[in-house]
């Protein structure tokens, strides 16, 4: 190797080392120059539970978004012969041969009885003071396997409300139906209904939070900025609203919704009702922050530097407590979810034909129905999962937003 | 101190007045009123309607006048005659209608509140003092779950559980014998309190209604205690040679109780939320189911009065917590207001 | 000062380490010093160098996650020597020493008192714990001490809450609380940093006067070199968890040997210096005591570093004339020459 070449290699090495050092320096610089949000995101990423919660919530919202595609059946699909069927058993091999995932046709059939037997049973039910229900048997036809197919055509819907489609992720050949989570008392697929119900249950709290966010920010800042009698009046109103138990108030408000209005309007009204009460906490926080920040040195400094009021509010004050607000909002979502679920459960919220998790839980209204069809509690699992995930996420965000941690 | 209490009591009155206005506005929102639909129903069935009685009711409550006139009449009757209106559904004055369920509602609420604090505070302290111990993790986990399960489903799950374990279904607060006694007036509500079986039946409702609030108290108590334990005065007390026990109970607990006490009205409203829906699900003879019926039937005075009573009790709770807070925290006593 | 007397406290090779997710942080790495009765030792260094952790380690009041190693030998009332680190930090024996034999004045008086109880109650707690169980007698002792530290109208002040006190008054109350049991060692952790300059001077004088009266030893922790010159007999300069230079106040002020000490001295504003002279400032920042490189901790910031020597091993403490020692390779030659 010539001297010259040697020198070139050395130069290259030196250059590479320099670049490496530069990169490391940039990385470090990035750390020190990271914005408040980047720092928060980094801290949040380190919070294990919050991370898991974020993934779970992301998954749930994804499912809700593409619910019509993922759910094998539509809200209105029902089957009189499938009332209260337990979750379908998925088999893989038939007659010792592997055929892939399939089910057997399962139906409810009325037990055949003689006229005498029937009248005796009717009489017995009458004596017990119960209504006569003809006894049924669950009959499984194990002769023909019905394969589960991917991407089948079924009920039509609109993807994201725009494109018409009738493709579903999976379905069964023939006229039989697969009930992954069992069927409800009207023979509707619980799995599909949970997915489609999540479109309501997961978005109402979000929309409600947005409304209460705007209301809280607006009213809170007016109260904190103007002070005086305006502040006094707003504070009294907040105190009054806080002194009323939220659920009874929600009930009273939703009792005012006229029966039989279209689902979209009902959805909007329920959202507004939920957010009408929950803005108060946020308004208080905003007001308190405004009051304390008003006297903060850096605000005073900006004022002395001749920055306009509006700019001080938007550039200096709001970013100062924005993270705090978002944490507050996240922690407020669970109570909205529970509120919507409770009201729908009572029949005061979302009503058929629309559905939500609360509506689905109506099936679990008494002990005997749970004892007979325990799968009607599956929606509960999703409610609890979502509420927990929002709680953990909010907790993680609170820690991340705390600059002293 | 006396002046402080007086000041708080005086702010109590305007709040109650605004509250009654808000409530009345909400309950008259549904279009139409009970009497009109009731009369229409009767006429459709071909029954004779006593017009003069209807007219006197209409006149008395101003039912054919604008809502704020109705509101003033309602308030006027309440203030001057303690007349909360007439329940069309139960066909009796509102006050005597709710009198059959109100005392028991208050009893259940108070006991639940006791349960809330007696369970939430000690566990919160334990969790904070033994932070990151196995016990702390367990309680934190239970706390989260307890807050995440909706009251009414918890009720159903518990009822189902007791049905499976004991073989008897849970049905209401009273045995049938007591229920009959209460309905016929041979028994008064306070006599029920002396019965052992009543308290046994109370366990499930209290757990159901109180769990989410208790978990909330537990979590806030833990957070507050941790906050206080990290303060400098704790270090200073340690440097004086004060024992850990005394530091926890003399210094930290008293400071940490502060937000817990100021959250008293929140706990109370939480209990009302819980008791409303759980009572409907579990068929308890409390005001919750009555409110539900009243709202469904547009029985506005009954619904309004129930809301008003709940609001009144919560405001009363706020007042109590303010006074308690002033006793606990010298800073509030002197400055005369809540430290937010 | 009384050189012959046995030291009241001997700290030997004290390490304080904190376990974190990223590794073990060791903010205090082998600190040793003695303090004799009636003597004042100044512990100087910039924030984060481990001064406060050292003092809290002596008291045994560091947080649970901090682990202390080494020896802290304390000579008790009867002359018996106790290793404070061997005692259970929450146990009874050390609690009997805390507040009674060794007491501490904290940095910020505003947060050292609980806002929930009266000042009198909190000072009296100390008296009740260590001196007498008799309420009347204890209150009398407390009131006497409150008067001694210059709290006017002590009877009335006794029943007042911390928020009714001014900062200076609170610091006096804090001193009263520390001294009410007449401790033999007082640890003052930056007792005047949070106060106005005029009040600072008053408080320092008060401490000196009380030291004379009670004959106690003081460990005075500060980053203010002016205060050290006024208060201390001996000085120990700390950097990155180690003592880099010790000696009498005179030795250190007149002939600072460690480059760090020299830097510190250079960054003090002196009366009479010309306006145009810029204050000297030490370049760079203190490295984090996590996964430290080998070699002198001051290496990166030192203007007298010797490449190939200073970055190899941490220098020992080399003794020069009298009690003057410094941990710098430049002093090694001098020690040898001597």
C-alpha cells in the first residue's frame, strides 16, 4: 500500500469518527432542546402500564373504525332459531381429517310434545305464576362441517361512511352463522354487536370530552381573566352543578329527549348531556391556573416587554397548563364511559336500533339470565378494559407531565 | 371561626336558590305535562274525569302558565307551607311520598360514607407507608378495578355470587314481613334499624354503592400521604428524633386528610350516583327507583323534589366539610377560605 | 482550638449510593473528616456535590433508596464510641441521639415546619422527647430557648403558626428547635441561603454566640465562601462526592492548592476589585456521578490537567504543611519533597 493510500484511509477513519462524534453531540443536543411535548412523550414511553394501555386503546379504536368490516353481521341481522345460543365451538378436523376452522350448524328447536304433555306444562307454569315458554333443545348437526371463510360477502355498509362495500373479514359458508361470543335473546351475534357498539361507546366519551374541553377552557378563562362579578356568577353556577349528583341529573336531562328521534340526533344529544355537567372541573382548573399564572414573574416580564394580552394568554399561559388540561381530560373519560353505559343500561341513553355496550348489558339485568347465559357479561369485560386503560394512560400522563419527576 | 361559619352558611342560601331554579328548568323540559297526558288517557278509556279537581290542581301549581311562574309558585309553596307539590303518579303530596324512602336513603348513604372512609383511609395510609410493597400493589390494583367496574354491574355480579354461594337470591333491603309492616304503617323505619337481618341485607348494597368511592378515597389518600411523606418537615421531624409512627400520624395524616375532607361532598354525590342506579338494579326501597319512575312518567314535582333533596344534602356536606377543614387546617381558619 | 480533645465525630470513608434504573449513582464517594468539640468545620462545594447527603447520612435520615457505607463514629455522652451507620435508621437508639446529641438546621425554614401545628408545639416536641416529660417544665425550657435565639414576645409566638412568622423569625425558631436539647454536634445545612443578607449576618452571629455558650461542635455546610471565612475553623472542600482539599480556614483562603478551590476563590466577588475585571468562572458542568470515568473528577474542567496522569487514576489526598491536604497530582511532588 502506498503512503498516499494509507493517508487516505486514515483520513476516512478520522472523518468517520468525526461524524460519529457529531451524531452523538446532536443526539445529546436533541435531548436538551427537546420540547415539553417530546419530553412528555419520552417519559410516557417509559411508563410501562401507560404504554400497554395506549396499545390496547389504539387497538380498540382501530376495531371501532373498521367495525363494519370486522364484524361478520350487521346490527339488524337476527335469527329466530339462534336465540340465546352459547358461543360457537370452532373445530378443526372432521372425521379425523383436517379441514381448517369450521363449525357445525347449531339451532334451537322446540321440543316435540304431545298435546296432553303440553297442556300439563302450561297448567304447571300458570300455577307457578309464570308465563309458559315452550321448552327448547339445542341441536347440533355434526354431519356437515361448515367452513369459516375469510373475506366473505354479507350485509352491505359504507367504509368510513364513504365507500359502499359488503366485504366482511370472515363468515361461514351456507346459511349458518358463527357466534364467537354467543347470541343474545333475539338471536343476534354478540361479537358483531360488541364491535358495532364500540363505535358508540368509544366515541361518545371522546366527543363529550371535546365539548367539555371547549366549554371548560372558554368559561374557565373568562372567569379567571375577567374576575370580578362575572367570576363570581360563574363560580356559583359551577358550585351548583357540582352539588348535584351527576347520574340523576343525566337521567333527568335524557328523560327530556323525545322518544323516537333518529339515532344520530340521539347520539349527539346524549353526548351534549354528558358534557354539560363535566366541564365544571376543567373550568375550575383553568380559572385557578389563570389566577396563579397572572402573577407569575414570566407573565409580568412579557407584559413589561410589551407583549399583547392575547399573545400572553396563547403563547405564555396556555402552554403552561396545556399538559395539565390534557391529563385532566384523559382522567375524565372513564366517568363518561361509565355514565353512558349506566344510562343506556337503564334505557335512558342510546336506544335500539342503535347499540352501545350499555345497551348490550341490558341482557344481563338479572341474576337468572346471567346464570343461564353467562356470555352476556362479555361486554362488561370491554367496558372495564377501556376504563382501566384510560385510567392508566391518564396516570402515566400525569407523571409524564410533572416536570419534577 | 364563628364568623367563618356564618359566612359559609350565608353562601348556602343563594346556592340552594340557584340550584332549585336549575332543577326546575330541567324537569319541565320534556314537552307536555303529566296531567294533560293523564286526562287524555282517562278520556280515551271512557272514564269520567273530575274537572273541578283537575282545575284546582292546575290553578294551585300554575300548570297552564310559563315555566318560571310555575317555578315561583312551587318555591313559594315550599317556603311558606313546606309544600313540595303533588305527585301525580302516586296521587299523594310529594313530601309524604318520598317520606317513605328518604330516611332509609339517608341511613344507607351515611353508612356507605362511613364504610368509604373507614376502609379507604387506613388502606391509603398503609399503601403510602409501605410504598411498592406487595400489599401496596394489591390494594392499588383493587383500587383501579373498583373504580373501573360500573356500579350496577358490580351489583349484578355480587348478587350472582351470593346466589351461587349461599343459594338464596338477594331481594331488597327488607324481609317481606318488614315490607308489609312498613306499607301498612304498623312499623316505623327506625324500628327496622334495630333488626339484625336488616344490617345483614345492607352489606351488599353498601359494598356495591361504596366500592368505587372507597377506591377513589384510597387512591387520593395514598397520593396525598406520599406527597406529605416527601415533604421537608418530615425530614425535620426525623432529625428531631420523632418516631416514624408519630411522624405518620401526627404530621402527615393530618395534612393528608385535608383534601380527603374537602372531597366529602364529592363522595356524597358519588354515593347518590351509585345508590340511584344500584337501587334500581337491586330493587331497593330507596329514592333512586322512585326518581326513575317519576322521570319516566313526567311526574315533575316528585322528580324535582328528589333532585333538590339530593342537592341539598350535598351542599350540606360541603358546608360540613368546610367547617371540618377549618378545624383541621389553621391556614384556612385564618385566611377564611379554602386553600385550593 | 482544642487539638488534644478527642473528636466528637469521625467520618471514615463514607459512601452514599442510590440504585436507579440506569445504574448505581454514587453522589458521595469516600468522605472522611473529624470534628472536635467546640470546633466548626465548613463543608464547601457547589450544589449537587454531596454535601447535604453527607450531613443527612450522619443523621441517618436519607431516603430509603440511599445506601450508606463506611463508618460514622460518634462519641457519646459517656465517652463511648458508636458507629451511627450500624444503628437501625428507624430504631430507638439512633432516635435518642437525633435531636438530643446531634441536631440539624435545615436549609429552608419555611418548609421545615409543619403548617398544621404551632411553632411552640413543634419545638416543645423535641424537649418532651429528650429532656422532660413534665409539660410545664418542658414549656419553660422551650420558651427560654425561644427567647435566647431572639424571638421577641416568645409567649405569644409560642402559640402561633408557621405562616404567621417571617422567614428570619422562622429560621430563629428552627435554630431554637435544633438547640433546645443542647446538642453536642450541630449540623447546619445552608442555614442562611434562603434569607436576606442582613438577617443572614444576624443568624450567623447568633449561631456563633450560642456555640460559645453551649460549647458544641458545628458542621457548617454551605456554598458561600464568605460565610465559611466568618464561621469556620477548618474547611473541607467537596467536589463530586469527594473531599478535594482540607485545612484550616486560613490555609485554604491564603493558599488554595486544588485547582477547583482556586476556581471557587476566583469566582468570589471582592470589594476593591475593578469593575472591568470579570469574575472567574469554572468552565463546564459537574459530571453526573453515574458510571464515572476513571481519573480525577475535575479533569474535564481543570486548567492545570496533565494528560496521561490525571485521567488515569483519582489522586489521593496529599498532605502539605500543617493540616493542609489536597487531592491533586500537583501536590504529590510537594508532599514527596517534604
